C-alpha cells in the first residue's frame, strides 16, 4: 500500500484527520519512502514535531540573551522587550507541543492520531505567528550591518 492509500485508510478510521492533500502540501508526507515506514501515524507526527522543533530553534536566539553569542546579541538587540515576551510565550507553547507530541508518540495509534489532529488544528496559527516573528528577526539582521558597531559592543567574532 502506498503512503496516500494508507493515509486515506487512516482517515476512514479517524475522520477528523486532515485531508491527505492538505497535510501532504504542508508536511510533504508523500515524499516518504514506503519501505522505511513502520507506523505511518508516528512517522507523520515525527515530521510535524521536527517542524515545531525548527520553529523553536529559529526564535530561541532572539529570546535567550544569556548565551553571549554574536548571533544572539544581534537578534536580541533589535527586538523590543514586549515582542520578546510574545516570542517567549510562543516558544513555551511550541516546547509544550514537542513534549506532548513525544508523549503521544509513545502511546497507541489513537493517541498519536489525536495529537496529529490537535497539532493540525493549531498549525496555521502557529505558522503565522512564526512567520511574523521571523520577519522581525530578519529585520534585526538587516539593521545590524556595520562591523564598527559590532566592535563598539566588544564582540567581533
């Protein structure tokens, strides 16, 4: 059975799963190699959690001002405290999802599917927030283009 057929069979059993086309467009599950999949729901969940983890790693430097790296300094310097608080809340929400997802993955098929459904329902909002924060982080990098300014701070890499 190919990925799409197996997913559609799961969808018949769990009607709240997103349509194959929708989840495939977002997470490219159709690109999975069939022979490497033992349990499709767990594999899909791992892909989704990998995306959440990537989101976390993209915003962490902007809110973790204790690392002392140039990367962190540039991002943290150009983002307001209010926006850092919002990013931190988003960071916590994403981190909680990672832990809940790993917990669900340790359960049976139904637990895994239920978490996929939960994550899918919040995915568009999470993604939009992430895009907004990334825009701000990109702006921080655009603002920090003068090596002399970096020298003044005492860190030149």
